[in-house]
C-alpha cells in the first residue's frame, strides 16, 4: 500500500482525569497524576465518532478529522484569512453524557492562532437542531491538556463546538485536539457493513458474518480479515508483499467509511482510507478466498498464523460477548475440517495497567476461547492457550487506536 492521500496523523494517549476539584467553570481543572488506565475519549475517532459538520479547512493534514484523532501534534486550521467564528459538529456512536472537556493548543503553527473562546453544546435530535449548552471555555494559547468540567450533564448524540475567536491572529484559527470523558448510555447492536464501497484504494468488498470481517479490495491483490465492534472496524490488510493494521468507522447511516491504515509495526502517521457505499452486493475479487472460514483457512495454510479481531470482551473481563459467537463458530468450522491441525491460542492485551495483570487477563481470555472451542467439539489436546499480555504489540500503546489493534486473539498452527 502506498499513500495516495496526505497522511493524517492519528491517535495518541487519552488522559484520565481522576477528580474535579472545586474550580470556577471555564477555568482549567487542577489534575492528579494520570492513572495507569486512561479513560477513553468518547468524542474521538477511536470511539466511533465522526465529524458530521465540517468547517473550512486549510487542507492537507490540517483537517477537521485531526481534532478527534487524540494526537496533539496534528490539528485543524482554517484557510488563510478566515478568522470568523467556526462550527464543528461531531456525531457520537452512542447516546452519551459528557463530564469533562479537554483541548490541546500546544502545537499550533504560530502565536495567536489557537482557538480561544469555545461554546460546547449537545443535541439528542440531529446535527443541526436543538443544541443545549454544556460548556463555555476560555483556552490559553500554546498549552495542551486544558481540561474543564461540563456546566450541564445533558445526554445526546451530537456535540457542537462553536469557536468564537482565536488569540488575535488575522491569518488562521487552529485547534489541535478535543477530547471528552463521560458515559455512554446506549449500546447499539453491531452494524452490518457488508457491501461494496468506492474507496481511496479502488473498490472495497467486505463481508460481515457476526463480528467477523473478510473481504478484498482491487488494489495490489489486497485482502482483509478482521472484526467489528460497534461502528469500529479493525482488520489486517494483506497485499502481495506487505501487510498492516487498519481501523475504520462506519457512519450512522451506513453509507460512509472513514479509516486509517498503517504498515505492520509502523508507529508513524497513518494513511487515509475513506469510502462511500456503492451497493449492498458484496462482490468479489479473483484473489479472495471468500467468507471468514475460507479466509481463515487460507491464512493458516499460507502463514501459519491468523489475527482474530472479531472476538470481543468487556473491559478487564475474560467473558466473551454474545456478539462474538459467530466468529468463534467459524473457527470451529475450520478446525473440524482440518483435524490434523494443532493450535496455539494467543491472548494479547494493550499496555494499560500493570504487566502482571495484563498477563493474567490475556491468559484468561485465551482460556475462554479454548473453552468455547472444546465445548463445540474440538479436542482439548489440540488446543494450547497462551497469554502474552502486552509483550507483542502490533500498534503503538500510547494511542487509543494502537491499543485497539493490540487487544486481540491470534491463532497459530503448532
């Protein structure tokens, strides 16, 4: 894969704010040291959020998407000379109540360009109507991690930022990152994303079976295998001589994909991979094996290893979610067809939390997968569960997108 678009730098660590001491609203909160387990940002791309009302953009990597990428080094800027008030609306994946708001301005491209006064509102109706104020903040120029408690805890699905003015520049308005913590009040069933999409890398054909994703794209004999959780797709793309992870978010109407991809073990800025749905027919490619079971068989035959993203667990739990059962049943199908295969089941976590805890959690998750397969008729003697904790990352652990890639199960032929 090569970058056809200017890469957008995506995703860094989300700060966890442990308490909200007494402070005047609109004044930065004094924070305790960050906890080992960062609280996720519910308005970020990694959580399934998307920009649904886009302001004027300078272009290139200075895009509105960079505001929700959790990376203070990248950001949004207006075109030159546009310093009037700007509106950005973020669509959330679930009905949400926000409790804290965090802004980054440390890496703006010049003094005075950073956003200063921002009105923050929430709507549960649409991206254009019935917004209610949850905060009004005054930011310091060239400072990161400016955190404020919300003024009102209002539930909704759309967050509107009205950037009223900057710090005095007559050239640009810039905002590097926006994050927010709180609580999701709903849990929407996994979307069905099967179909054909016109993307930056030609047509993208994806088949969803439960939480399993397989497919192909008409560029460099590309295939993909992975899983879906909510509106977030996590998969491995594989081409003739290279591979790597990718994450996409499907829009609420199911018609648009917004995604990022990396080369295997790369830690730099990702490439952009966006698409519009062309139809519900999955279609095919000459180089694609077909459904999840067929692709899993092919991966294990050719490389002896398969990365499984469709097995989902709750946070800090080894209990397999019900939505993951179809993915596990595909593994059962493959192993019943390959009775001579002996498999190692690897559990992997991200680096959040203590190493000993992650090791134990990964062991328990691998054991849970083994228990399911044994209950489905696969001989226990063919299956070896192994926990590797956070010792074998495939993405950076200082970003939520990277951590999402690292939380996985892998199957390895012995």
